[in-house]
C-alpha cells in the first residue's frame, strides 16, 4: 500500500506542514481548516491525526485510497459524502457504488496504511 500525505477531511486538499516562530502546525490552504499548533513537529503531526480522526470515515478516505469491501481490496474512485457512498474499482476493473457501512476496512486500519506527511 502506498503511503499518503495528510489530506483535509473537509475539502480533500493537502494539509501542509508549517513552522511559525517556535511553533509547528498543519493547515489546509484550500479551506479554513487549521490544526492546533505544537512546540514540536511530532506534536503537530499528532494534533493533525487527532483532528482528522474526529471526522466520519467517509470524510477521511481520499480518492485512490485502498479500502476493504467484501474482504477484498478495492480502490476509491469517487465519494458522495451527502449520500454516504463510495465508487470503488475492484481487481477485475469493475466499478461499484458501495455504502460506507459496507466497508470492512479503512486505509488507516490496514497494515501499513498510516498516513505520514510527505
């Protein structure tokens, strides 16, 4: 599984790492989401992960992420947050609309799926 950068759960943009004086943080430049600053880069990363974890899984998952559906890995092609569905691509090249409740495993639950900043 490929590693991902931290993505904004609100708009899907990248959460960008920054340093401001003696403080570190993550901020989305596509929307107003910002993470509570920390005195260390590690603390800022932990704060960002904590904030992201507060959002529903369908808002955390990003396009091209791998999820488990019917115990098989599938790739997320698109998502409809309002309806609660993901469009996924299976290993045979077939597209499926999947209700978020039917997902067996999210990327952060899969081995090696921890999000890290680039």
